[in-house]
C-alpha cells in the first residue's frame, strides 16, 4: 500500500478509524508498511499487522480491517504501535463506548438451548479469546464466533472465567450445572455397588425398592441377574451404560426407563437399528411405539409411549428435532452413543440439543466408549449430565485427560488415564465384562493370515498415488526453487493423507479378493450342511467383513450363494437377511464393518474372515461381537487377511497402537497385532509416501 506523507502525523506509523458494531467492532488502519514498530524496531509495521493482529486487507478502502489485537487494552497497543485513532467517523452505536478498551473484552450470550454460550471475540481477537475460554471452546467459521459449553463459564476451581463479559443467566446456569448431582446422594453408594455387580442377591428388597418402588418390571424375556443389577444402577442415575458388547444393554436401558415410570421416551439409534429397537420396546412392555423412517411420512407422536428415530435423521431434519423437543419427553436412550464422539459435529449437536428438553438424564449405551482418545467421551458425558458435576466441564476434562498436537488433534494424556478410569468407575458408568457376566460365552480366537497376493493392481494404485504427489512436488519446486522440507511435507500430508492412504487401502482390499474367494469356498466345502425336508441349513455359516463397496461387490460376484449387508442394503432386506442367516439358510454373509458392525445378532456363525479391517480397533471389536454375544454356543474364530507388500501391515500396526489407549481404560485385548517396530499412523504413512515421491522425482 502506498501512503502519502501527509496522511501520517508526526511521530506516527499510521491512522485508524473505528468501524463495525458493539458486538463486532473493527479498526480500519492505514499504515506505512515499511516503517519499523516504535517499540520493536526490528519489526516492520506490515509484519506487525500480519503477525500480531486478526486482520485482512481491504483493497477498496486501501486499509487493513483489524478484528482483533490479542489484548484487552487495544488503546495502549495501538499507541505503542504509533497508530493514531480517529473516533470522529465511527458509526453511531460505537460512540456510546467510553473508550476503545471497552470494545475489547469478548462478549457472551446464552443460547436458547441452555447448554451453549456464544462468544464474540471483539477486539481481544481470536487467539486471546480462545485462551480465555479454555480448551473446550469450538470455533464456528461460518458465524465467526466461539461456542463454549455453559459449565465452562466457570474455571476448574469453580470461579467465573475472567476476561469475558458473561451474562448473568449464563453464570447462573453454569453454577446450577456444576452443582447438580449426577446421582442422588442417598442412592450413590447403592448405585456404585450395582454399577459393577453381576447379581442383586445380596441387596435387600427394601434397598432395590428405593430405586424401583413398583419392583422390577415384568417383560416378555427374563433378564439375567447382571441385567437386573445394571437396570437398577441406570435407574438410580448411572446413565452411562457401557457394558462390553453382547451383554444386552438395550434391555437394561428399557427396564430402567420402565422403573422410572416414564410416559414419553425417545430412542435415538443408528439407522439400521430402528426396527430392532421397536421390537425390543414391544417385548419390554411399552405401549405405543412410533418409528421415524426415511422416505416415509413422519408418524404422529403418541401422548404416551416410545418414539424411535435415527441419529442421522435427527441431524438432517432440524424441524423434526424441534418437534421432538416440544414433545417434552421424560426419558431418552441413545444407542451406539460413541457415534456422537466428535465435539461440535452436526450429529452430536442435534442429539444434545434435543436432550436438553428431556426431564431425566438421558441414557447412553455403548460398548466402546473410547476410540482414539478420551476427548471422544465429552459429548456422551454431556449427554448424560455427568460432564459438569464430575469433571467440571468440557474444558477441565480436556485439560486433565488430553493433549493437543500442532494440527489441533486431541490425544490421550496417558499418565492421566488411570485417574480417568477411577472416576468413571466411581461416579459415572455401569460397565461389566463379558467374561465376568457371561462365563458361558466362548473365548475369541484370532489369527492373522499373511498372503502373497498378486500386486499388479496395488502397484498401479501406488504408482498413481506417487504421480499425484509428484505433481505437488513439482509445483513446490517451481514455486520455491527447492525440495519441500519437513514442515511443508507435514502440512501437505495433513490435507492429503486420507486420499493418499484410502486409495492404497482399497487397492489392498481388491488384491485379496481371489485369495479370499478360495478360503471362503474351502470353508463352505469343509463345514458342509444338513438337509431336511428339502431345506439346506449350513452347519457353520461364515461372515466375511469388508470396508470398500467394490471389494464386497467383487466377492459377491465370485460367490453366488453369498448375501450381503452393505451400504445399499435396505432395512427390510437387512432384517430378512439376518433372520435367514440365523436360521442357517445363508452360507456366506458379506458384511460392511460400518453397516453391519453394530447392533445385529449373528450368533449362528462362529467363524469370520476380515478381508478388510478398519483404522479403529473398537469398530473391529464391535464387528467381532456380532457372533460373540448372548446366544452364542461355540468358540468364535476371526481370521484377518494381511496382503504382504501392501498397506495392510501398516494398518495392523496402527490398530495395535490405538489399542493401547483402550487398554489403559479397560481390559481391551481385541486387536490383531503384527510386529510393533516402526509403528506408524495415518499421517506418518502419508509422509512416507510423500518422501518416496520426492526421492523418485529426484532420480528422474
């Protein structure tokens, strides 16, 4: 920017005016870019505005529009920078401000949902406001404001966070949320005992009737003793039902809701489980059941009864979510609650917003509460109203149990995991292990089967990936006259890692199809079938797990007797396939880990082949547990196909590394492992590919 000498007052580096509004003030600054900063002579003013301010260049006005200065005293900061501020042209509302400093402190407002606070950073700027709000704040790029959990209005010690203009209603809501007991004090010792109990034989009737005055509900199925204990614990307020997969959490949750004499209950679940939940509710003695189904007219909401809706539908239909909020339910059950793991995601926000209108603390069901890091527990703990009273809020939880990398990703603070587990056990969850609750369940048997596969297709995919990366390398060299170095490689990998690795994963899956076909056919031939009355029932039907659609399609083309539950399978078709599979009428079921890996009972099978796996060990565990749950009568075996010379080996190392976090909070032993030297993750794998492309390009 060229600026005439007459525009600069003696002893100044620039002129500024005030613009914007009380909630979103801004400074329009005309500076001499090559003058040094008066207090820091080595810093040019152009670098000061770029590095120290939240600013953007407005060409039409030949000015920098500064939205933040990183300070609560902007008058002093601008004076030290030699910038003179002219208030004479500022908009009328801003003239009521006594000083520029009065426009600095971030301004907060309690959202209508009562659980979030909106915060405008004002002249304090993005970085300082983020620091003031703590680790739990989420930036909304579209609206250019922060969202923070209402309990985080208070810091870890229960004091109001300084440096922000908090409204009185937000402060009052924060105090109320912090002091709300997660479990009624009189029931806390009993609930704690029940949370890990396998029976209630040692608990007098007068104690259980403190939780369930009418006694245990009568249902079409007699619950196991551990299910009675779990239902009582949940009904007492232990609303995180985190039993290991296969222990019948849905029945326990429904029993708990009945114990609390609910009139209106919402059940939120994955799309593929809506019908299953309707059946469960009917068998547990609920009256009217309304199910929201995709592509159909929305049902009428009963005056009393159960409403079942998919979490994805709740996220996609804001009007429906508001309709359910207005229904004012007494209870809410959220199945597969780990699907809410992403803080601020559309799905988690939709569910949490409906949950604010539920009278009792919603009940969260998951057998895999923690995936890659403890931060994934935050939405579930908020849902169940445990986050504030037990952990102090979102920010304190993240600060205590997580660390953040330079890409803003959260990771477990491993030294704190034992304390987290102790808090969860003492105050929060109901969690029993299968081997304790159901000793009759067979042990899992796992095997990795390395395969020498035809790598032609994989090498082509690898070549394509290398060529794509080399295009970036060529561009970088043309732009900078040198090879990219570590920081640039990491930045590129951050945006391109998923695409790079995904193509190689898919190619590895396709490379195993021929070998898998042979193994599957050999299993079917060896195990055979029994025939009676012209009906053939397979002795040991096989489940074949996949991830990519074209891998599943290739297997189905090669196996005419196989059927599939994949992304395109309708709910009705899925239910029919499950019924026929359980009846022994299907020899091979090709199943997508993300479509059939949760909620379904496939205990007719005791044998599974993982043609493909997933990055996340908990998803693999859930897929395994379709055969290893209530009703299983045989030992379950799982064979994972590992294509040598492909990405498969690295995937197994990633699974082994992620499983260490799970093991720190439980007894998870559910991950196939390859040799653990050279452990690499998604980013690291992408970086290796990028570095290979650079080397190859240099030799060309």
